[in-house]
C-alpha cells in the first residue's frame, strides 16, 4: 500500500498541482503566522533572560528594592545572612548615549566579589577600571556596531546629569549567553554611583546560596531580616515577572496567530475534500480489490501528512522571515512600553521546530478529519456510485445553524456570568464565535443565494450556484468569514483604542510644554530633573505655572505600579485626568488617585484605601477618584508631592509640565527653552508633539497585528481560489453541459467570477457581523480582563469599507485563474456519472 | 572569570615607580608603623602560633593583607563609598594537631566603610573586615599597647578565634634597619619586622566546639611595593621557636627548577638580639614530600636545616601533612602554611621547639597570594 | 433547398497509442433537410457519439466538411460554433444531463439564460405543459423519474426552437414503457414544432419512426 501511495502521489500531483499548491500555500502561511509570532514571543523574553543570566548567572536569588531606593546598607546584612555563600552588589541604570538617542544598560559591579564577567582579551587593567574616570566595558558586538574602539569616549546622560564614559575593555556577554543584551556595559560600582549621582544606592544584590543549605530557609531568613523593603526573587521568579509583564501582549498575539492557522485548517479541509471527490472511484476500486478501510484511510492520511510536513517546511522559514521583518517593531514595544531589553537577535531553539511541526500537522490533520470520516462511512458501492456528499451539507445546514447559534448563546451566557472578571473568558468567547461562524455559514449561504432571482447565465447564476454546492463552498466562505471577522474585530478594537487614547490624551495632556529627560523613558525615577533646571524653566517669562512630577514604581499587595507625586495645583478647569469615578485630588493633602487598570486589577473603588509598601511599613491612602488611564497596563496612581514626601521621603523631580500665558505659541517657547538649555540633556516637547508621539508609540505597538490580519486574509482569499478550482474540476461535466448547450467560454468565466464575488460578499457580510461581536469581545472582555482599561467603541467605517473592498478585489483576483480553468472545459467532458 | 581578572590585575598593576619602595634607611616610628602604610602596594600582618586548651593542641594562622589597587587615593575623586584604593584580604586557618583537621577561611573586600577598612586614626583598631559570606562576626586586628588582639570567624566552617597576644620578647627588624631584600634587584625588598614570641591566650572554635586556649605566636609585619623577580616562582619561609629561647627565621626564594635564587635569615638570641644570616650561613634540604590531593602540588613536609654558626642541625617536620590553604576566590591561589615541630638530628626525635613554615609557588599554575 | 445539416466525406480519427489511429468515422456523407427526421442505427462503438459531436459542432472532423445551414463548422472558431449550437441546435442526451440542483423549470430555462434570451418563460411553461410536467415545474430535477427527466431534457432542447434537434439514444436509459412514451412525445413535439431531428438509436423499432434511416458500422455509414 505504501508503494501504491507513492505511485498514486505522482499521478495525483500531476492532476491537481494547483490545488495542492494552494492548500500548501494556505497551510504554510498559517504555520508562518504562528511561527513568526512564537519566535517573536520567545525572543521577547530571551533578551531579558539572557541578560539576566549574563549578569546574574551564578546567583540563586536576587534582591531588589521595593522602595524608591535600595540602600547599600542592605548589602552587609545580606552578606552576613547564614547560608549565603556569596553576595554581590549591583548598581544598574539605563543611560542615554546623548548624540545617539540610544541607551546603554550600565551595570556597576564590585570587581572584588566573585562575579563572572566574560572579558575579551587576555587581561583587564583593574587599576584603570577603578581609577580611570568613566571607565566602562562594553560588548564587542555593540562596539563593532557603533565603531567604538578602546579609549573612545562617549557622553551619556541620566536625567539632567551628564557623564563621560571611556571604553576601557570589552566584555563579551554574548559569547556566554548569546541572547544577552548587547547594550550591557560594565563599570566599577564606585564610578557608577559617583558618575550618576547615586551615592549609597544599589539596585540589586545577587546572592549565591550554599548548595547543601535549604534555599527556601535562606530566602525566608533574608525576607525576615530585610523586611518588606525588598523583594527576594529566584531567577525563575524574575523570569516569571518579566513574562507576566509581557503576558497579555504575547497572549493576544498568539491568539491572533492561531486564527491564521485556523483559517489555514479550512484550506486543508477543502483540499482534502477535493482530493476525496477526485479519487472516490479510485478508492472504491481499491476497496473492491480488497483494500481495507484502514488502508484507504491511510492513503488519505498520507496525503494530509505530506501536506502538513511541506506546509511546515515552507512555513517555518517564512515565519522566521516574517518575525525578522517585524522584530524591530515588537522590540520597540518591549523596550518602550515594558522597559525590558531590546531583542537583539532571534534564536530558535531546537524544540521549537518540533512544536511548529506538531502544530502544522495537527491543524492539517484536523482539517482532514471530517472528509476522512466521511470516507470512512462510505462502503465500496457508495464510493463507486455517484457521490452523494453534496446534498448532505445542505440537509444539515439548519441543524448546524442551530448549533452555531447555540455556541454564540453559550458565549453570551459566559459573558453574563463572569464578564471581564475571568481572564480566559474572552478567549473562550472568541473561540466560540469562531467555531460558530462555520456552523451558521451553510444555512446563511443557502438563504442568501435562495433569495437570488436568476434570469440569465452570468454573475448571478454563478452566485446562486454557491448555495447548491455547499459542501465545497461553505468551507471557504466560512474561512473567509472567520478571517474577515478577525480583521473587522481587531481593526475596530485598534481603531477604538486609538480614538479613546487620542481623546484621553487630549484631556490629559493639558499643559502647554512638557519637560523631561532622554533617560526618563527607561530609567524613570532615576532620570532626575535638576532643581536648577526647573528654576530656569520657571523663570521663562511666558511660563505661568510649573507642575512638577515625581515618579517611581511602588508596590501594593504585591503588585508593582507606577506611583507619581504631582503638584496638582493646576487651575480648576484644567482637570488633567479624565475621571471614571469620584473626584479630583483637590487641595487637601492625604488622598490618592488611582488609574483604572490598577483599580480594576485590585478591585478598588472610591473610598477604599490604597495600601502601598512604604519604607516604614504600609502606607494607606484613601482613594479620592479613579481616572481613565491608558499609560501602562501595570497600573498607576498619583498623589500630592507633599503626601508622597511625607511617606516615602523627599525625592527629586522627574519631569515638569509648564502652563504658558494665554496666546503664547508653545512651539516657540519650546524652541527658546531648547536654546537656553542647550547643554542640558532635556526632552522638551509641546503639547501637540507629545500627543503625536503617544499615538506613534501606539501605532508601533499594534503594527504587528496588521501583519497577522493580512496573513489570515491572504489565507482566506487563497481559500476562495482553491474552492473555485475545486469546483472547476469537480463540476467539469456541468461545465461541459453548459458548453454543449451553447454557453461561451466568456460566459462560464463570468459565472465563476460570480462565484468568487458571491463567496467574497457572503464572507464579508457574515465576517463583518461576526467581527462586530469579535470587536465587542476584544474591547469589553479581553482588554478589560488583561489590561484593565475601558475602551470606547469607535467604528472605523471608512477603513472597514476600504478593507472590504480590498477583500472583494482580492477575491475577484483569486477567482480569475479558476474561472479561466473552468472556461477551458470542453463540451466533450460530458460523462454520465458527474451530474 | 573575575578571579582570573583580579589576579591579572594584581599582576598588571601600575609601574612600581608610582608606589613607595622599601628603603634601607626607613624612619621607623612605633606604634604608628603597626598601622597601614597606604603608599606601599602590599602590606601584611601575619600571625602564626601554637595553642593548647581543653587537652587539645592547635596551630593557627591569621593574616590581613592590604593590597593597593591604585597608587593615588581615589576616595576623594569619586562620590561613592565604594571608591577605594585598596582591598583587604584576610586569611585564617586552624589545624587540629591531634585529628589532623585543617580549616582555612578567607575574606576579600575592597576597603570601604561598609565592608572593611584600615584605620588610621584609631588608637586600637588597625584594621577590620566583614567576615566571610554567611558569617555575622567581623574580623579584626587591634593593637593593645603590648601586643595585638585578633579575631576571625567563619560560621559556615564552624571555626574561629579571638586571641590576645602580648610580646614576650621585643620587636626585631628582619634585615638591618628593617630592610629585607628578596632578590638581587635593588627594588626587590620590603620593610619587615617581627614579634618572634607573643604570649597568646583566648578562645578558639573548631568543629563548633569552643576551647579556652593559651600558647605562643609569631607576628610578621611587612610592607613593600616589590614583586617576585621574573626567575622566582615562590618561597619557603620558616619561623622557628626553639625551646632554648632562640628564634630562627629563614626564607628562600626559589627558581622554577627548585634551586635557590635568593635567601636570607635571622637568628634571635634569647635576649632578643637579632643576627642576620646570608645564604652561605645556612642550608636546608627537604627529606619528605606530600602531594596535595586537591591541587596536586607536591610540598616538602620535612626538612634538615643546618645553621653551623649557631651549632644548629635541626629536623623540621610538619605536624600535619595537609595544612594547605586553597583560596575559593582565586583559582590557582594555594599555598601551604603549617605548624611544624623541631627536633635535633640524632637525638631520637626529641622535641626541641616548634614553628610555622610557609611554602608558596608549588604546583602547576600556582600564584602567590600577594 | 439547402440542407440543415450536411456531412461531406467526413472522417474523424483519434490517435491511439498502440494501433496508431482509431477511425471513429470514415468517409461519412449524408444530409438532412428542414422538417425531416433521420435515424441512425448502430451498435455501441460504431461512431454514433462522434457523429453527433461533429453535428453539434462540439468537435470538428479530421477530414471532410460538416455544414450547418451552409456554414462549414470546421472553418468556424470555437466561439462561433458555440453560438451556432446555442442558437440553432437542441441536444437530448441518453443520460438526460439535467442539473440536479436546479428546478425543472430552471433546467428548461437554462438555454434561454445562456442566450440571455428574455421572454422565453411562457414558452418554457408551454413546453412543460405539453410534456405533462407543469406540476413538477418548481421541483428539483434530481427528484424526477428517468422518463420525466428525459421529458424535461426534451423541453430544454426545444426551448429556443432550434433548427436542428440532435438526440443521442434518447431512450437508451429508460425502461420499455417510458421509452415508448418519451419517443412518442419527442416525435410529436418535433412534428408540432416542424423541427428537424437527427437521432441515434440501436432500436430498429424506433428507427422505423423516422422519415429516413441510415446505419453506422465501424465508422462507415450505409443504408439500413
């Protein structure tokens, strides 16, 4: 039988090359979508993990501060803890290399602790490392990239503080851990503290625990002796933290990528179905010659296996290329939004290939399942006799429809029961929806085509035929509808989010000019605005008021959030925060405002206390109001600077907002400030500019979803082509009859265009309807559950119409080749069994 | 990797000219000279001794090394507590002379307020450091006026001691004027003095058990900026306390092939007079070797030592073969520092005294600790 | 008067892998005048189907000429032959060839749709009535019996009043009772419509109903 399989394969490929090629294309794109997203997802964290291993490779646990600063006094206490084999202090800071608009991850280490650093070259002059001001070791990769050589100097800044670094050595972190950030830069801890004005401060203490000691005991002892001011984390916990940070982002991409694969599965379904139709006599004959059920099934399974394998073989490199093409955008998101390491290079571990192969084969197998079962149910006589499959779908359409409606209903019940409180709910609802679409498709196609009144042999005749060939057409239409629903849903969600963000920015960005520093984006609280700079800003004649902002990450109930102290002295009508609940902070000290994501995640409402870990124990602040917040899914809260100082100590300001006198051109003031503070590393942006940039970051973040949307559309449109080719081949007798009855080639061509157009139209309409539901699920369930923010629905009608036209056009294009094939069927093709 | 780095760095330190060098006419000033001398690259306080208590006998070693990293103090140039020109290395070892158990502990810290420092202003405290990781107690070195107080502890190894020493004999200079040459080059020398007999008492912990102990110690203090000459691979150093009241110090700088490159010695009479020995004034030969199972180094552990001018022909034997100190911090840093007993050749092995021997530069890829 | 269909020395050869050439038709000549009926008898494999394909312009001869109302089909393009077929030829097949997913009425109307020939609805209904299937007009064709199907197929063939009706074993797939009904109906309708009919059959009895009859033996035409 295996011999027969290979013998038959050749004939089959010869007979249906275009079919095979199209389904291969579909599966490949599906696999590519999943592969590219998974590669990106995998690598989004691997830079963090790589850098973590590179820096803290030997550490069993890492201690980080929860307070605005981690005092170096902690270090000897860690060192003296029983069971600790070694401990090394780390000073970490992301600094901006000034002219390059590019950051370096500076790690200040104590060279006299047992830390492993991968020095390049025979030796490093330690006295220079300690004694030469600004001495830093950078990775050779970065040095090559930037053309740096030993002895080169570069100016960096953190906050308004500038420092000059000297390349003193190369430390090849990538050699030990290839995915480590290339931006790691090592210097002596004393130099780092001194250069960046952070005497007495550490950011991390890495600890190695004796092997024969219970790690848990030591961690418990460390936690006990160091108190709530610090977090004691194992590398696994740190990876988990980073992973949690990205989880929502990654999960959404994964879900979208699987839709592509799902749509690809439909293609396999169609092509298996087609091959079954084509080979039924062959199978019947084989059975009559004594081949068992299982053997005939084996032939079919062999085909699908081959398709799956080839799909994986083509999809993998394709996916890699897609990942490579999009890695920069994702990397920008990962660094800008999540403050993790940039993705320097893509690495694909060996197990990943197995996984991708499994996913490809599985989806191909799933696609082939139904037709194969159909084959299984047929006896020899039925196979040899006329094929009655077609009518079956039509007969079952009402039942399938009810089932589909039932699934949607189930989704509705789920929403009613758990709403956005249970994270997986959104995905289950989306899945139910996507499963329901193919089920309701046949009846809807029947209904829609049944409404058509045909009076001529043309487009409409072709469309009407769709309803009569449901077995073949409904699958492709369903695939298209699923893809369209995803496109419509995601497009609507992204557009709604963008619109919401734009309105929010409009409301929130009220000051005329904003001043922060280049390092602010990554270094946050460590990027300090020098008081003298604020004075200069305040002295500008057009400046009416200066609002200061101090920000650091704080913890509540184990959750890290962005905590800000503000002046909150803005004039009454200039409420800087759009309120969801409660009122503004007001002049009275002591209260706190909480952003929506934090409130949702911690189930807080106005009147509750937000309990923050403080240096002297928990600080409970009453919540005055909850504001819309789209700045970070981590969550945010703010209070008066005075309140913050009272509980967390005085601290420097990170940015200021300037209110200008009425009628002053803020761009002009920006230019003036830039000129007068030219030598200070500052980011001075007008109100308008900051809005633009926020939307730019937004667009960058969602750019990757565009790729996914187009990938599944591509597959769906391929499905249209595939189906029409199947129809052209399967129904050649019918076409021959038309020719015999005097239909011209052009007429048949038009009939097929009509079929393509009809499939597209039904797919678009059905997909748009489902897309609306999909958009609601994304907006009201998924986003709320994962990110905790309210998105206001905005229908991007123009964009949706435009997209629909593109899909329509693409479908018509995809119909051209099948229509040509169909039009070439000669009248002599008439054979009795085919009608 | 840093281990390798630190070692490399220690070797590749700035040219010697930037540091002060040992001179024959150094103007000694005590007690100030017991404290640290920052201008020199290396300095050490070395205590070794034999102790008894609870019916047990112990050998111990306590050393603080000060190693200059940069010759110009950078503490003032940088706004950080971590700014430091020196590192402190501490070595402590105890040998249970009955069971033969030898325990070695070490610390290495940069000199900074949180971790370790050499005091310059204190009347008592010469230096201190944090204990090794996992140990709360500090390691300290104090001057008491008539001796020194030392303390070291390693909770993990269940070892430690707090000892008070009192000079039983006066301080002597090693080499005329405390100028001790280590090679033929003029720079190869140190400022060097010793207390050859210190009455010692205090507490000692070994294997978690505490003992009240008494005994005798030897203290060496050296500072210099020189290093081994290229042909020298290490040294053998003897500090022997004879029961007749004399003390003998000998050192031999060895070449790669085991031959002697340079040697000096000092004999201290019972009344504290020092007489300096040249290479030709003494001889010694190894009579037995021991191979370390952990480093593979082959150390001599018994010697025949002759000082004809003093009428001495001594059999010197290690009380325990395995008294090797192996650094955890620095790969390739290991040496033998052990308690020895002395008998007179031909007198049936009757004990004639005791002492300590230090052997460095044995084994493949070995480097001296300083 | 010009014959509706004329075969002049028509041969049709198919290349064969082993024997070189299969002569499906060999030097066949005949013609048929308007309003006449011609029956051609022959066993299966005698070349009957090839003859009909050539007559309908579905295929072209290897040698000789096939003329439809004076036009040499071999000289025409595929499109022109298709249009001649559409507008001038009606086809009745042994296996009916109804589209199972279309209703009876739709099947009958198909030629009009193909020809974009509006105003044929009345004629379609009329024909169905004449074959007694008005009641089945909106039923799916696949639900009909064989005899009914062929009656529908005859209506379809006659819908646009073709100058020539070609029938290939029109009763070959029917039982005796139905055969008779269908044959009678066919002859009756051709007569009523004053149509021209060329049909192929293996039944002498049916052949006898024609004005003229010829016999086909291994590609050669001769008198019955």
